[in-house]
C-alpha cells in the first residue's frame, strides 16, 4: 500500500535543507550562493563549515592532541579522506589521569558560529538574505568525537567531559545569537552506523542508549531555537561506512528521537543512497511517526547523476511519504568547489520554482 501522489496538474514544491558543509572558500560565498539559488525555499542557511571545518569532525583532533592529560597511541586507525585511505591517531588518558578532573577548553564551534552570525545578520540587513531565514549551526554528537579520536576503552570516561564542553559551546552561542534567529542541528552518524554493525561503540543496547544520549543533547537547545537532526551513514571519500539495506534503521532513530526529545523537534533528515530508487528501500518510511511540527527532509540529491537521478528518487519517495523536503545525502564540504553551483541547482529538481533574481530581498 502506498500514498497517492498529489495532483500532477500543480507542480510540487519541496522545502530545501542544507545539511551543513558547503565546499566554498568563505562563509560569505556560501550565504550569497544560497540566497541567490534558493531564496526562501531554504528556511535555514549554514555558514558552510568552510576552511578547516570542511572535513566534519576531523578539525577537533587539536582539542585532544594538545591536551596534557592525553597521549597518542602507537597504533593508528584507518579511514577514508576524499578518495584515499589515510591513518589517524587515537588517544588515551595518561597513566594516573583521572577523568573527573579533566576539562576541555573552548572547542571552537561557538567562536565560528558567532563570527558567522555577525556576517549573516549584516547580509540579512542589507537584503541579501531573506528576513525569515534562520542561521543554522550543525554539530557532531559527542559520540563522533569519541569514535574518531579516543581509544575504545577510554571513551566512556571521556564522554561526560566532552559533552560538558559541547554544552558550554551551545551556551555561548545562545548568549550571542538571538534565539529566534538560530537553528541547531545534531549530526547523528556513528550511532546509526554502529546500530547497523558498521563500527564498534563503547556501549551496548545501541538504539536505546543512543536515543538517551540524543535526548540529553536535545535538552541543551532551548526553544525558540529550532532543533533538527541529520541521520547519516558517513560520506568519507563519498563512501558510506556501511550500506543501509533499507530505511528501517533510519525510521527507528527518527521515531525514537521524536518520542524521547524533551522539546519540539523541527526537522529530521534521512539520507537516500544514490543507487536506491527501488520500492524496497522506501517501504519502511510508511512506519514513520513524526510529530506534527517535525518536517521530514530526504537526502535525495546527488551530484553524480544530477537532476535525472534525483527525480527518480524523488518519485520513488513520493509513493511512500506524503510530504517531505529535499536535501543532499550529506554535507559537501570536501567536494570540488567548481561543482557546488550545479549541486545547489540540483536541489531545485521538481520544485516548480526559479531562483530569485540577484538574491535580493528589500
């Protein structure tokens, strides 16, 4: 049983979500490109996580490698960066170091967000960015930091330290950015991948314990700040850490997040692999039980097969979901900047709208 499509005589419109990173040089380039291409079709603009932040959580290695209470292990773990496999250090607590006495300093998320918001506010004031647009900050969950940089046997001890530091980062943002101008997205990757067996986590009962952690993080974001979640299977080297069989795991996380969150969840993003325009992948979406205020965004957009492939995935999704917005499957901070304008335009597939002239709203 599927959900009927809307009347084809009226071209469908879909809201657009930017997952986070955008591979342009500067935040101003990102803001201007988004305004010119999308206007109000995208309700939230990220700063693109430009510069060192373009490789998701990897820029946080300095937080732990410069900390006197940690040391680098002799062994290295391997991961994909762009199209090559590279090695990465894992860190352990030094002998005698007591986790409860350790503090991390500023992580850098707040300082980047505050600087970018000042630019965002100026561009909104001069009419470049639409007045209703929110400034979006995307944050990896602490599990991402722990999985990338901390030895498995020390992750449970380090978790509350890093989580406390991340809570401080959010507080600094809240103190500097108007709450009704801000949207915060948690990037949930290793929790999803770990549940499907793609990596080893430091806790058992992965779904339940992941949802408990995510609920705690949700509580750090007060209303009227908007709150969203990007569910992810990884995108290092444009490869998934593990390939999803279908959307069953994503539905379980989406439903659980909405049930457990102590506040409203404004959006959930679900990735859609490039090869999947078959019914089998989408059928579990019929079991989605999102709250009325929660928007669903499907990561249907891929550069490699453009508007044609995106249209096929969009049509497949419409057989099982009545309403949804569109997005890329993941951030695209590691992509060749020359491909970004076309990738942004592909987001407009099936929109029935045109980009605004000059991106001006005066």
